[in-house]
């Protein structure tokens, strides 16, 4: 009997794993035709959705916080609304939904919700986890979310293999195999990966996954009622991890902006989980994309044009035990930005 439910693919992976880069490659591929893309962000100002080149009608920003904490609200409303928009012919044929979770998300609540609460109209086709070959070892050691993201995957994408040494790639592959030996691994270079390798995986099944996966999903079933009335701070994931969002109204000199970020990473790289932003640079009409993880600032990229009418710079620092003042001070020192020019969002 043919299954007419809409397949759902979950794309997860820890902060800085390259999920946005993958999505930018995927949305250009024919296999993503008529696919709705849901992007979840941690922090009250969304950045990732501005960096993905996609028709707005097919992309929804889930910006009320980490999706693992808001799954019964934000995700429920969005999936229901997608069905209504399709029935009212407000969007074209809906062949699939791809959900990109925030890098801090525990995938278990999302997997449970799709399999149990939305199972009449949607079916979970697979969990795809991006793992940064240059940073995943430390992330697995420090963050249990990263372990769960790997363990629950059907496909493991080893990203940034072009930046990693052969030894790093081999060690990363062995490490991931120890956690989830049943998941196929795909090496990704330059953010390029055929989307057909991660779609059409069949219904999600805990068979073949580590034994803990079934237990985690069972715990989610028990926890569902408890989370129904839970109110979550969109800028705080737990007692230690939070997002600091800085907005700047005046253009930067690039050399000064780079010094501010580099000084922060040099001094606090072990506390910086992720940097992402869109920056207005003096005398350059293009918005500059800034990204970094830990002590590493990645090469800049550009958007062809600003995605909206807002020309202010927006930079998000997702950190562990790092005060906002330390970040603001770096920009005041190196960019000569006065406190009045930083709007606390």
C-alpha cells in the first residue's frame, strides 16, 4: 500500500557543522523542488535564514528558541500551517519537508513529535547529521547534544573535509563509527553534497541504531505532557549556554571588525561555540557573511545583495559562560563603537 504522507527529513549537527552551507547547495538541486524548508535558530534575531538562497514562500523561520524546547508549539503550528497553505493552493505541491535544527538541539523531541504526534499526515524519512571533521572531537566530549545528534542519525555527513587533514578525517570517521556504526558516512568538501544521498531513506527505524536511541525516544513520550506548558528563553539553552545578539547601525571598516572578532577568539575561543553574522562594510554594497567556531574564523563570503531592507550589521555569538560585556568591549576597543551604537536586542 502506497504511503501518501509527506516525508520529513531532519538535518541536525552541532554549532558550526556547516548545515547552512549544505542547505545553500541543496536548494539549488532539482531534487529539492517543491520542498518546504524549516530553519530553526537559537537566539531572538534570526541569521541563518538570511544566508540561505531560497524562495520565501517555501522557507519558514522557527525563531522562538531551540526547537527541542518548543517542538509542541512552534513546530506544531508550522507543520499545520503548511498543510493549510497547500490545501488553499497558497504554495505549490508539497513533496517533502526539511527541518534544519539549531546546533544545540537535542533531536529526540523532534523525532518523537514527527513519529508520534504528526504521523497521520507526515512521516519521518530520516535524520541527517553534519559533523565538523575539524571540531567534532571536542564537541562530543563537551556537549551531550552532539553525541545524541550522531547516535540518532541515518546518514552522517563529515563536513569540512577540505579543511581537515587525512588523519583528522580518519580519526573523526572512527569516532563517529564507534557511536553509530549503522549510519552511512559521507565525506563533504566545500559544502557540496548530492541531496539525493540524504533523501528517500525510508521510514525512520530505531532498529540498527544504538540501544540508547529507543530509550531516549521513550523518555520523550513520558516527558511530552511536562513540556506542554514550558516557557523557554529564546536566548538561553541551559544555565551555561546563551546567545548574545549585537546589532550595529553604522558600517564597519573591515580591518577593525576583523580585529575585534579575532581578539575575542584568541582570548575566549574555548567559550565561543559559534559566531555567525551578516555585516555591513564601509564602501562595499554587498553584505559580508561572517562565521566562526572556537578559535577559528572562517574565510568571509558575500551575498549578492541584502536579503531585506535592514542594512544594519547583525552578529550572533553563541557562548558558554562568556559575559556579553566582554564581547561589546572588544568592538568598542577595536572599532571605536560607542555603547549608544550597540542596540541590545
